[in-house]
C-alpha cells in the first residue's frame, strides 16, 4: 500500500494524496464527517496547507460538488467506490472553488490517485473532470444570462458559471445543491422564516468567518490590527495567527468571541439586579466548553465567584489551563457541583449542546447531521441539562439558557417547556446570522439564542 504522506512513486503530489486519502475515509462515513482533517505528517508546511484547503473546501460544499459530479455521471455518485468519490470531490473542489490551481494538475492528479486506489474507475474520473473543465466559462467570456442551475456561488462573493446546467430544476433543490445545505434543513428554515431569509441563510453558510474578539472590557488601547466590528464591543482581528496568540497571551481583557455569542451574558447583565451586579454572589457555568462565555461572565460580573465545569474530560482540561490562577473562577468536576453549588447559585449559565445551525460557517459538518433523530436527542439532552441547572439555583435565582442554533425546537420551545420546572421567562433574544458573500468581515455575525428565566 502506498504511504499516506510523502511523494507517491507515480509522482502524485503529497498534498493531494493526503487530501484524497482523508476524503476517501470521509466518503465511507458521510454524512457523519469527522473533524480530524488529513494526515500531514512528513509534509512541508505548503503541502500541508494545500491538503487542508482541499479538504475544507470539500467539507463545506460536499452537496454542491457531489451534484456537479453527478451531472456528468451515468450511475449514482454514492454507489461509486470511495476512492472514486474522493477523487471527484477533490478534483471538482480545485476546479471550482480554489484559486491558482492549474486545471490540468487538478484533473491529472485526481486520475492518478484513482489509478492507484480504484484502477477500473480511473477513466470515469478522467471523463468527469475533463468534462467539467470544458464546461467552465472562460473568465474573459462575455456575460451570459444567469441560470441558477449553472451558477456556483463562492464565499468571496464571486460565482463560477458553467456552460451547462448541473443543478436540479426545482428551485428549492437547486438552492440546496448550489449552497451545499441539505434540502431538509432549508425546508425547516422556510417553515420558520420564509423563502427570502432561507436564501440568505443558505448563502451565509458559504462564508469563511472572520476572527472576532470581545473588546468590551479592554483596559488599554487596542492594536492597529483590530478593526471595529459593526457590533459595539467587538473587533475583527486582521493579523497573522502567531500575532493573535501573542496578543491573547498578553491581554487577559481580550478574548475570541463572535458578536452573536456575546448576546447571552449581555442579556443577563441587562436584567440582573444590583445584588448580582455588585456583590460576591455565586455563578455557575455548567457547560463551559473552552471557557468563552465563562470569561464573559467574569468580566461582566467582576464581584462574583464562578464555578465552571464540563462533562467532557478534554474540554475540562482546557478549562483548567485557561483559568489556572484566576482569582474568581474555579474549574471543578461536574459531579462536584452538587456539593459545591446545590441551591446556592444566583445565576446558572447553560450553554447547551445544540445543532449548531447558527454557526454553519464555523461548523460546516453540522449541517449534514441535522435530522429529526438528532433533533430529538438534542432536545432531550437540553431538557436534562435544564433540570440539572434548576437544582443549582438559589431561591429567586436566574437561569441563562443559550444555544448557537436557529431551530425553534431548541430555542423558544425549550424556554416555554422550562416553565414546567417552575421557571418564568424574564427575557429572550434571538440573534440571526448576518453577512453574505462579498460583505465586509465587520458585518459578519453568527446566529444564537438566549433566554433568561427566574425561579417562579
């Protein structure tokens, strides 16, 4: 078997070999894509970057690329051998979505990979990708009437036009294929928000999100590579990755947090009474993850003591590193909360696991998993966490429930269900995603929901 990394004897580039090996494994498990990315051991930084770029493009636009390939195939794409699927997806991604990739390299190396992994289908891969290359409209060609079935939108606001239709005639299915969002998810959005909002949400999902920092509590001037976001108290980072790490290491008053994510704690701060704002009360972050909202709580309520935890051991380890030595934030095992905070927390934050449909640009793999069985599991999990959160509340305490979902079943419906736990709704806020391909990064915003409830 050829090596996973390194230059293949047939002169297949190590970056494309690594990418297609990863995609071959993902084709076998789709729609449940993993998050590990390709193996890049032994690759140069440049080759590793290209492998990741190809895989990211495919993960974001799997449905789009599959539909394009299917339009050139005589047999169902999903029945092709997984190496064939990987080669078609990787080749189409390079031809349609990536810049500065010579078409001949995208085609020839996809075919070369198939000759190694699935020799009998190499002619099919060659025919499909060469057919797609011929269908590409030259950049200097005169404008043609727009046909959504032959138009592929890109994250930068541009489009790729083809000389033939590749998407379905049905407008709803066409939008699903062109945007890469599953049709059932778009149908759910249409039922909730209507056609125009659904179209915007589908195109918002194409974006590569900027790095946004919470700067509302900055205690000294901000560096020049932070530019104001449209949301007050947030800035977009425009520098290099290494510079961001240096900045965050030296500035405890700044942290990465999307503008939508700030809404939950801001809602609590807006409606909290003086005792919670000004006295040393106890707050609990029950699903703290990597501590983003925990940091926001600590900054917004500077007199409070905070207990943070997570049921995931890896995330709990990250939390301990983030808050090591913090004077007011203690990271504890989830089981320890029953002793440390039972019936004594003035505020309990529940940033619950959810479908992530409000953050698809950041979690593109989530859109493929959003189905009815998963929604049922999530709703039940969220209700279990709500019950646990109530058990930690002091009399008249506040419970802050938040998601990064757009789904009514995970948001407003859960806030209404929580009334069965002797809670009453104080306030709620739904934040819709903002930003479309071609917009300024300062306009970008995720989607989120927050509800503040008080013991009845």
